[in-house]
C-alpha cells in the first residue's frame, strides 16, 4: 500500500467509525416491538394487557403438555384470549399423548391440530415429556424421533406450522446438584426432573440426537428449539446445528441467565452470525387452572410487576452497553445492533409463526 493510500485509509477509518457509531442511536425500550414467543398466560388479566400495551410487546401463548389430559381446557382459555385480542395473544397448540397406543392415533392427532389451526393456532409445541417421561407399552422411553410422530411432523411441514420443541433439559439435569448452577432451585425443588444417578433415563445426548434426527428426516419442518435448544452450556454446539440444519432456530426463554454466564463477546458473535435464527422469549407461567385456589388481584399485579422487571432486565442485557446486573450478577451487556434486535425481538417470530406484522404502533 503506498503512503497516499494508507493516509486515505486511515482518514477513512478515523472519520467513518465514529460516524457509524453516531448513526446507530440506541433504540428505546418501548420503540422496538417485542414478541415473547414462549409464554403461558392462561387467564384474562387487565394488568397483563396494560403492561403489554405500555411496553409494546405481544406474547405467543403456549399450550402444553400433551400428557396431562388438560389440552382442551388450555385450548379454550388460549382461544378466548386470542379472540379477545388477536394482536396480544396469538397461541400455539400441542397434540394429545395419552391415546398414543390406541389405533388411529396419528390421524386423531392431526385432526385435532387442523382444528386448532382453523381456530387460529400458529404453531405446535412438543414438551420434554417426550424423551424423559412417556413410555412405550414395552416400558421403553419414547424418544421424540419415534416413527409414531413422523406423520404429525410431516403434516406440520406440509401445512407450514412450526414445531416449538422443548426437548431434553438443561445439561444440569444430568449432573449432580450444584448450588452455583442457574437451575439449582428448579432441580432441588423438582427432583422428578433431576436425572443424575438415574441411568434408566435416556442421556441428554441421546435426546438431542433424536431432536436433530427429526430435522434431518423433515428438512422442511421449521423447528424452534425452546430454551436454546437445550444446549445452553454449549454455544459451539448451537452454532454447529444452526449450520447443519437450515430449518433449526432457537429461542432464549428462561435461558438468558445461561447466556449471561458465557463470555459476552462469544454470545454477541452468535447473534451477529445468526441474526435470523434466534428468537426472544421468557417462559413465564400464569396458569390459575393448575392452582387449587383462584389467584388474588394482588398476585396478578405481582406477576405483572415481576414480568415487567424480567423484560426490562433482558432488554438491558441484549440492547444495553457496558456493565449491567442480571439475576444479581454483574454481566457485560451485549450491545446488539438495532437490525439484530429487530430480528431477535420480533421479525423472526413474525416470519416463523406468520404473524401479522401490522401491529406496529398499535398500543
Ligand atoms: Zn414453557
């Protein structure tokens, strides 16, 4: 490079870099529309509506599980919220697992799904019960790539509905309880899902491989891996699968806390490399139908308040700069560019779930 060119290049960098940064003003929290793509809101609560409108957010209400006999009840509540406000409460459905050993199972499951799609469901959730709970008549755990489900997956691919897949668990479920783990409180209070020392259960790797096998068998099925695809401990493993399976996407629900424990530059690089493949979500549950007593208004407002704090803390991590506090720990904010935030917070969910993007500005 000759001296003249070098001087020009230096001048270009010296001028252009600050200009680029100045042009990229930080978007305001309420300005970017947000979709919580993994939400369980099963009651009509004015405080939730008010919060979502105020912070420019809508949720995708997830009906799950398929193995407790309450699918129709969940569907009714999700549907009533959707009919009340289709903008705020799009919903996904799931399929019944209880009659899986009866003749005509997949035909019935597909007929149910088609009915739900007619009512407005935008996708289908499959839950960890497939892999670590339900068993065949011979007493073997049924893995998610079991051929019994193939007609269902093929149908979803055909009608263009994504499979939202919470399969396996965080790797910590297979490890000894560790008070420093971000999943310690869950596994210490839900021992039925803590699989360490229970060799009869499939391994984490076996369930992840089965999930990957679905994507390989059904390459046009859009798969959204819930909770970082249960690879919260392995950003390289996530990237490898995003490379290998063009139909694979992930969402961050209940795993932002895991991201904050990785080096922020590495997390940021993942978002910059796969801006069209990562979706925002929180996985907060409000399910009075599972409680013995109806909640009080104070509890409803309390849930709205904690949800707002969660959304704000997430935003500070993904969109903020410098140091921020997440779950009581000091972490480095990701400072994601606006274009990436727009994909992550709403455009990817709008595309995958074919949501009406015309809700911008509706408050
Ligand atoms: Zn969930």
